[in-house]
């Protein structure tokens, strides 16, 4: 039988997703208290939504956060601009990232996958924007298990152009410049929090291969921002330059 607290928390967050607007934190009576609770609620929401998982967001674990992953549901992965988003006010929060599209499954097996095996299972790298949107109106007050339960505030993913020859390029740091019709909105000397953006994927591939939801061909995995979370205007043509790697253009429209 499912844990009743997990079920109550999942139903609470599912209602917030369907409402399309953030609200209160999970009530204290059934709020997750550890990472196992957070992951169980996350998995239950995935089951209740009934949407295919099209990819994941992840970062390298740490002592205080020993698991850092969340599913990205296939309907929330966009490839065409304008891209509909849920926004509060005139802005939406995004993170400029590099993601990897899997060409082959990483199925469960007895021995861990070597980094070279996981790298060889990657079909392409892409410039992407993670679209953020916590289900909590005061996300800063939420604990990490609560954030884990809520899918680490993921709203969706906008997928941009293919990055050619990614393994021949320096991807640890990038200058991120955001341009608009009125001029440059922001410029950041970005640095990937985990060093190279593929490193979290090496962890994720083996973590998921221990369970019954392994990485599959066609899934996309995004692994962290080069400059944290940024608020950008909606209904505005924007161009995101990723150093000398290329650029991504998108208009993020209110859904």
C-alpha cells in the first residue's frame, strides 16, 4: 500500500500543477522530511500525471544533497518558438544550459557503466533553456526534500540548436549574453557548477540503471546552469549567446 503521506503530498502538488499557479508549501502533516520521501512523492506525481518522461534535469550530488534529479515530462519539452510558459507577472525564470540527447538505452546491469560507455551512448548535445516554475509561491522557504518532491522547480525545457563537436570544445565556462530588441539585457561570465556539463549525466546514467526507470534513447538530460536562475521578459524575442558555441533564439509567451 502506498504511504498515505506520500499520496497526500503528491495530490497536493498535482493540484498546484493543474491550477497553473504557485501556492502554499505542502502542509506540515504530510510534508516530506527526507530525500527518500521527496523522491517517493516525485515518483507518485509522475504516475498520477500519466505523461511520458522525456528527459531529466540533474546535478552532481553532494553530502547535503545526495540525490539531485527530477523528470522532465515530454509535453513540457519544446522545440519551436514562441514557447508557452506559465509566468507570474511580466517575467519568467530560466537557466541557460547544455543538454545531452541519448542515442542508446542505458539498461540495468550488474556492473556500473564506465564514463566512456555513457559518453558513447550520447547522440548529440544541445543548447537549451530550462524553464523554471516552482509550485511553491515562497520556494526559498521550502526544504530540499520539498523541492525534490516538486521536481526541483522544473516547468519545462526549450531545446535549441545542436552543438557541433561538443567533445572538442571547452564547456566548463561560457560567457552568456542575453539580447533583446531593446539591447543587451544581461551578460555573465558563466561557469558550470559541476565543471564539465557531462559529469552529472555520468552519475545519472548509473543511478537510474539501478532501478526500473533507466535512461532511454531519445531522452534529453540537462545538467545545470552556467549562471544560475535569471528572470527574463515574456512576449519578447530573446537571443541567448553561449560564448563562441552559438546562440539560441526564443520568445517565451504566456501560456
